[in-house]
C-alpha cells in the first residue's frame, strides 16, 4: 500500500511511500557533537543558520509562494538576523530563529524545539507544565480536564488568564510564532497540543508555575501554585468524556463516532473501527455522525481504513501529487530528476469498500471545524468529493490540498532540526485552489450554545433526520 503521509504534531513523525532510515526522514537523531549542548554560537554562525533555514524551505517546499509572501518572508529573515548581536547557546538561539516558522504559513514546515536539551532536562527530574489545555472557539485557553493535588483542584474548563506573571494573550501571541500553520488559530491549536514543552522552549518555564485562572461559569478569579514537589494529576482516569476515540448511540437510529486524531497505530485503530461498525450493524443504525472537529491529523492509513467503511464505490484519497526535488529526495541514482524540479504524479491507487458484512450503507455526516487538519482534511475532502458523506460545520483553516512528506535537515552550526514539506496533495476532484474545506451545510457554534452544552452541529443532523421523516 502506498502511504500518502504521516504527520504527528507531538512527535512530528513523517513516513511516505517507502520506509527508510535516510537522515532526511529521521525525526530525532542524536547530536553528532554533544559539546553543542553547552557551546556558545557566534553571531556570524547564527546569522548563517537563519539564512540556512530560509533557503532550506525555498529548496524543499513545493508551493511556498502559495502559502506566504516571499518578500515578507525575506524581510523576516533579515529582521531576525539583525536581532542577533551577541553569542548564544542553542536554546536561546532557537528563541530567535524559531520565530520564522509562522511566516511559512504551513503546519508541515517549522523548526523542531531543542529536544536534546529538553530530554536532558526531564531526565534530571525537571517537570514541565502539568495541565493539558485546549483552545476554545472564542480564543480562550482552558484546561481540558480536572486536575487535583491533595485538596487543591483546577477544574475542567478553567479559563487560564496568566502564567508566571505574564498574560495568556502575551504567551500565546509569542509562542504561535514558533509553530507552522495556515492561520494563527491553527498555530495556537498546535501550541496547545505541546503546551508544556513550548512554555519551556520559548520562555524557559519549567518546574514551578504560578497559574492565574477563572472558574468556567462564575468567572471568579483564582491563583494556584503548581510546584514540582506537588503531585498534580487527573481527577478521573476517564477524561471527562473527552477521550480521543469513542462511539455512542444518540437516538434509536443515529450513532456518533468521535475521532480525535488519526495519529494512532493502524493495528489498534482498525480494531476500534471494526468493533464500532459491528455495534452499528447490530444496533441497526441508519445514520452515522463522524466528528473530526478536534482532529489535527495523523497518518492517512488510518483515515483510509475509516473511509473504506462508509464508501459505496472504489475511491482514492487524492487525485495527484506534486513533489519538489532536492539533493535528498531524488531517489536511487537520482532517477526522479534534478534538484529544484517540480514533478507531478497522478495518484493511481484506488481502494475498495471494506470487504465484510459491516459496510455502512446509511447516511453519513462528517463534522468539521477550523481545527480539522492534515490527514483529517484529506479524509474529509475525499469523503466529500466521492459523495460518501455530507460535511457539516465550519470551513477548515487548513487548505483542502494539504502538504506532506516532511524533509528534515540540520542547520549547519547549531544543528537545530528543521522540518519542511516537499509534497502537495491535491484532493480527489482535482481542484487545486488555495482554500479550506467548505462544509456542505455551514453551522457555526456560539457562546450561548457552548455554555449550555448544546451542540449545534449534532442537533442540525438530528433536525435534518426529523424533517426527512
């Protein structure tokens, strides 16, 4: 099976078409020179590394001029170089050069945080920020779960207003510059997924935290010390109904399948999906809601497997792929072509509907949002183009034609690791315009509905079902 791509926003793993151990596909290699962990880089070395990050993106990205204004990008490079006036270690240099990432406007192109220093820090007993957070539609950063430490607690949905004396707006405004993504909202979502490590990488926050927060309903203000000597942990083993994967029946004939990520091993995922569709068959469900509103992507093998259960004809995930060649990806004996060439491949792998008795033949509704991204966009656009489902919700912030196949390289002096996409995947209908996935039925959540726990998208499906009856 060809694999379109695999992206994990936590581990940044990327595999495509041929599994190999080439250096440009290795995510977290060890430093060849461990002295770099302590060494101070010169001004000239760091300025050259900023240039190398920029030129590396130009060399590899298949459509960078479609994602960003190249003149503005060049100006950002010069501005960052001018900010460097004294020697720095790798971590402090990352806090300068890493800011170039948001200028690429692509979630699959960025600079990886100094993971070697972070691993060393954690191995020494240091602790990152202990609470998982998420970004709400109104832009608030809230706790995903309830956490406790003895008699202390921070509830799920607590609105974070500040950390260590800085407002959350100030923190997020700066941290999003270190993430890839087609919009600030997407970049902030990505930052929340790796919140602890980014607080350390960008601001140096580690071990002890002063957290300012507001109650979810009353909005009363609190200050809580999160100290390394304490034991902050989830109140419940089950995360308040917010697991990434779950299935439930919501009416006599309608079921709900929450897929919070495609970043999961295919063996486990296929077992989960097989069981879900066995339950759907046994319960005689005729309407299925698949929720991808929190899904930032993962691997397309999982997405393809799920799509095979709702397909009623052969399908393919994309129509064609454009790849930009560089010195690292030209293939054995450079058979693909010359560095700098853009080559286009028609995608000729077609998949059949699942070959078992649980193929779903009822109505399918897929819920999407601005957060739906990467492999979740590939899944949604394929389902829409092949007419396997009706899309409901909000337009995705990420483009319907996603980039893929990250090519990795080290900046020459700091050895900080860059991740730049080399491929663009065009949706099955062949429309290559720069746009998000547009839902068939737009539904926008509002503050009143969110506060009341009223899901407008799900209720839209139920009302459509009722009107059809």
